[in-house]
C-alpha cells in the first residue's frame, strides 16, 4: 500500500523545500518535474513554471516531464489530461507511484532544490532547508543503478514562546500561519473522508438493490453479499455507535425504504 496523503506531502515538502498543502497542487506539473530532477538532475528546471495557474501552463510543465521520461526510458504513461484537472485522486495515485520510483532510483546525497529552481518570479514558499542522507556511493540513477534513497528528514520546528508583555506581533503571525496550515490539513482530511465514504455508500446501495431483487441471496451465510455486509458494518473493538446517531440511521433507512 502506498503512503498516505499526509506522508507524501511531508516527504515532498522536505525534498523540494516547499510548502505544498494539497496533493492537487502536483497537477501543475512543477513539483513532479523537480521530483524527477532530484533523481536525474538533468531536467531544464529553469523552464519549469512554478507560478503556473492555467491548464496551458501546466501542459508546458508536463512536456518537460514527459521529455525526461522519454530520455530516461521510463515506460510509465503520464495521464496529463487527468492530472491537470488538479483532482485529488488522480494526483494522489501518480504521486504515490513517483514516490516508489524515487525510493528505488534516488542516488542519495544532497539535493539543493532551491538552487535548481528558477530564480525569476515568485517561487513557492520554501520549507526549512535540509539535506538527505547518502544512500551509498556509485553511479547515478540515470545509469540505471537501482538504489533505495533515504527520505530526507528535518527536526521539529520550535514553537514560538509568548511573553507576558507586549511585542507579540511575530508570535501572532506564527500562530496565524500555523492555524491556516491546520485548517488546510483538516479540510483535506475531510475531503478524503467524504471521498471514501461516498464509495462505501455506493457499494451499500448496490448491495441493497441486489437483495431487493433477490432476497434469498442474503440468506447464504457463506455468500459474497453476506461477506461484504460483514465488512461494511463491522466496527473496531470498543467502538459503539452513539444512540442518537444509531437512531438517525434507522430513521434514514425507514425513509429510504
């Protein structure tokens, strides 16, 4: 199973020294270009537009990425039409694959993401600069030597201390920035939760329709329908549905059927 969205964002921000808050931002193509530049270190990063905000500009970035794939004989198809729509699921899946590729071919050592990016224009807000640990000597990834890179790590950022007196302007800014980041994180988690809940709900509706069409299939204790229902309605040990929620579910079922 691939890394979660939050794990991928943490890795991406550390590697690229950016402050990317959503997986969907990879749909611009710029972060993906730099991921593969960290492996091959030969992408024309000065042509990558980190301030792209239209699909046309996204396409120009993805052309650079596709040229790199062709040059290094990477057979993976880049689903550009889906990625540039900046939808969470498409970009999450491609980013998970990119991380697996990076784990296999990253040559190790230091990668100066800021130095590789264009100096003109306003670049994305960088995260604290860090360096990755060397994964071993040898030829670079372009030569095809598969070596597992080590995901860069960074020390926790110390929290701002508040003083009893005035002069808290800097502290207020830090707290406001942290609150904004937390809100973005919560919003992303809620979208992810709603996405998977909707999938489960669709499966549940299909099961209900199948049972309505043939009530006998639900009586087979070893059948597929019963097995799926067990998974859908099982709970973790110690978890109980609150009475008011359970009552609401029953009422909703009564209204539906």
